[in-house]
């Protein structure tokens, strides 16, 4: 991160929650813009870039899941979903839509702050030194370890913050299995089966970007009883 404060977009139809979050996050050093619904958020996003979006799921009109999918069509800006529904299936739906993390209401503001900071730390650093990069070849794609970038030919494949961090973890020990528990820890998540299942969803999404056939992975393999392993050419 550079010296400019990260700019967050808060999208929530509850004005009280929206203003409380805005004041809390501004006190903790963020620039904050707020939107009252998805339509309002779309207008703001058409003219501004953000470092992270905090997005309520249950809103009148277009809901947060739909907006997340729409954002992901053109942007890899990290997204934190908020919802009153906290069961595992809803979390999985949010991650499959393209969210980086998911927090159930009610929550402690400090937990939201920790989650936001964890996501921002996972974002690739800009302006890496232009030295000879280490590159892992994965069939038709290649992963530039130094820059944290995934390429297919001359086209860079967009990665979410979580996908980028996962590739960085695997690239540190290619050919070695990494357990789901360690992946949860390295991603800065709380331990538990729900978070391990969430990691499985992120792996599925990442495989779609790495593999010719994501259902029969060649490069991001499942190692029975041990976790996942990156197996470059």
C-alpha cells in the first residue's frame, strides 16, 4: 500500500448502519464513500475507483449478490459482503459470486476492520522492480511470481485479492501439498470447517483461470488427505 489512505465504498440501504460504518472507518484512517442501494453504487462506480467495497446483500431492488457478479465482469476490486443471513450456504453463494470475504450481521466493527485490512494486505503490490522475473508455466498460462500476475499470451488474467494470495502461497512451494488449514491461516481467516469450505470455493474459482478443464485439474491438484498442490510444467 502507498501513503494514500485506502478508499472504501460502503453500500447498505440502512442509513444508520451506513453512517456508523462510515464514521468508524474514517476514524481508522480510510477514505469512505457511501451508497444507499445498488443503483446508487453503480453510478458512483462509473466514475470512481475504490480499494475495497463493503456491500450489504439484502437490499431492496438489486441485491448484493447480483451487484457483486456485475462488478466482477469488469473489475477485481475486493468485495466484502455483509448479510443478516450467516449460514454456510449463503457464504458459499457470496464467494461464488466473486466476493473476497463474507461477514454475517450482527458483527463487531473491529472484526470488520480486521477483515478489511487482511484483504488489503493480500492485494499485489504495485511498481515491482522490473528485474528478471521468476515464472511458473502452467500449460497455456504463466504465473509471474515477482509481480504476482497471471498471463495468457499477451493478456493478463484478472485475479481477485484472495486468488492472488492463494497463487502466491502455492508458488512459494511448488510441487508440495498445502493443507486447507494452513491456507485458512495464511489467508488470515478464522479456523473452522466453514472457512475451509470457503477456501474450496476459492480454489474452484482459481482453477477456472488456470486449467483447460477445471473439473480435471492438471496444475492445481487435490492431494488426498493433504490439501492442494500447484504442479507447474
